[in-house]
C-alpha cells in the first residue's frame, strides 16, 4: 500500500476543500493567505511555512497548494517532458515581481497561485456551481414532482451552500480564461506551471535547496522509472536530484522496483546537489534589465482614472500596491456593487475592486469587505467607522432629473438615502400652481454610498451619480 502517496493525496484534498469552504461559507478567507510568503513575507505564518520548508523541503507545492492539486488532477494523463533550462523562468518572474515592488508597483497578484485559485473559486466556480445546482433542484422538484424525497434536502441546502447569493461579474470570463490556460498547460507536461512559471514555487525552491531532509538511493538498478515519472523532472541521469525542484510527491519511492529510494535525515553533510537555480550571471542580467522598467511608472500614473474604491481606502497608490485581487471583497459584497476593474484605471489597476453603483451600492450597515481583505488594502473598520467613510459625492444632473427637468414628482433618491440626517434633501417649489419637491445634495453629509444612483429611475443615464 502506497501510504505516503495516500497521505499526500489526502492532504491535497483536505487543503483544497478547506480553501473552497473558507471562500464559500465563511468570512475568514484571509486565513489562507497568511501562509503565503509571496503576499505577506513577514507574517508569522508565512515565516513558519518557510521554516518548515528549510527542514523538510518544498512540501507546500506537493501537499498543500490548491492550484497544485488541481493541476495534478488535470495533468494525470499528461506525458512527462524534461523542461530543462525553462525551469529558470520562475526565478525571473519572481525577480520581475521584486523589481516592480521596488518601483512601487505590486504585481504579485498576477502570478500567485493562491490568489489565482481564490479568484476562480469566488468569481467563477461558486456562482456557476450554485446556480446550476439550484436550477437542477428546482427542475427535479417542479417538473418531475420529486417533492417528497428532495424538498426537505433542498431547503437544508438553501441554509448552507445554496444560500450563497449568486452575483454577476462582467469580467469573470477573463479570470476563467486565465485559470483554464494554467490548468491546460498541464496537458503539455506535468506541473508545467509549478516547474516553469510559479513565483511562489520559486521562493520555496530557493529555501528548499538548503533543506535538511534528503532523497537517497541505495541500490539503483538503472531502470530510470523514477526519472521518467517525476512530475517535476527533478531527478538527474545519475540518480541525484534537484532538491529545490522536488515537491515530495513520493512517487519515486514507490516507482523503484527494488525499493531502494527513500527520504532520510542525513547523518553527515549531504553531497552538493546539481546546479539548478538562477546563476550569478543570470541575476546580474536580471538586475541590469530592471532599468528598462524605470520609465513605466510616470506614464502609468498619468493613465489612471479615479474610481470609487471600497470604504476606508484613502490612498489609491497604496491601495493598488496592497490589493492582491483575490476577489474576497467582491464575493462577500451583499449588493454585488464591488466589481473588478479592467482598464478603467490603467494597467496597474486591473482586477482591483471598485464600486459600480448602477450594479450595486455600498450597503450603509455593512463592513464585510474590510473584514475579509487578507492584506489590509481595505481597512478593517467598525460599523460606526465605516459609516463615516466618504467614498465619493453624489451630484444631480438637473437636465435629466425628473423634478428639475420635467417638473414631475420624484424623490426616490431622498427616500433611499441611508444617512440618518439625509444627505439628499428637498425643497418645495410652486410651478403652475403645483408644489414640486426638488432634490439637492448636502455634500457635507453625503458618503457616496451610491444607493441613490442605483435606485434612480431615469434611463439610460441616471439623473444622480456618484463621483469618487
């Protein structure tokens, strides 16, 4: 019985299900991101993970990473090809991320495997699966009259997984496509993403090179099965291995026909491993090439367009550098108002959340987005603090507003304004013997929640709009 492989598969399944559970049914989604050194290098949990890697090796990639688990499933029938020098690409990706960080631009969210998986689960999997399952139950119950066996079960699910509100995200096809491409690469060779591109894998790879646990082969019969089947192509022709590439999948332990492969704690200093990471020459070339990026920052700043950001966000630049585009805030927003940006604020603002009042407003009695943000890009505020945050200011277009332009009675915006003292007020004006209440905005009280714009009845343009 392949106990170690069984343990690894159980671990992968457990962490993948835990990741989905945290994203789906709880507000504690930030917990998983605390163990990610690419996002929070100095957090206690990420340092613990790096410390464990220094002892055991690159176990996170093989036993914990949810994207690695999905890639393993997708590439289960894939041919195993040696990727050779291409494995150095991930170090360059990590280097570029570091360079951009020094330039004040945070791009780790593009390549981080936990963020990629979270974005797919939050913006694609949960809405699609919930909608499909809900429609299936309704069809079985109503069309096939399966009331007795299914209705109680359906009601129970409505209190849990089917109780999740289904939201619409207009750019979710982009996040889906990105995820599908990554999984599709597994058909080219096993663990293509993990071997060649993943910058988090690069961090663990650098640390794992100095790990204590080692692979040992006592009596090799040169069958080469371990090398042929290694999902990370970490085994060399002479049966030595690239410690930094090994994800401890344990396949080689059970592939060995004479059972001579094992992982042990060395009794004496281990022999030097094959050269497998980025060289000094490569590193110097990477640093030199970084100057090519120095001219991008000013042009990017000029390209930005101000957007309505989540409550508590004061500094746009700081927000974009902290936001990892995980989708937690967008998934948990009760009105679906938080949406991923595309090019509205330039390339640097892609997929960062912003409020779109015509889709949904910022609920006055809600502070969930700050509570689920794993990096503090959206500040964690008490409800009272959140209600005092100014997202923007509403203004009324008098050429569109019904009371102003057509002398028709309409005070929808005033009625819905959640501010206790009403940021939208009205005054009466007598026109042709008829009293018309005309709305106006008290900018000292308006918090820019957007409910007035969301509820405004004029179409196609809203007569009241919120500016950042």
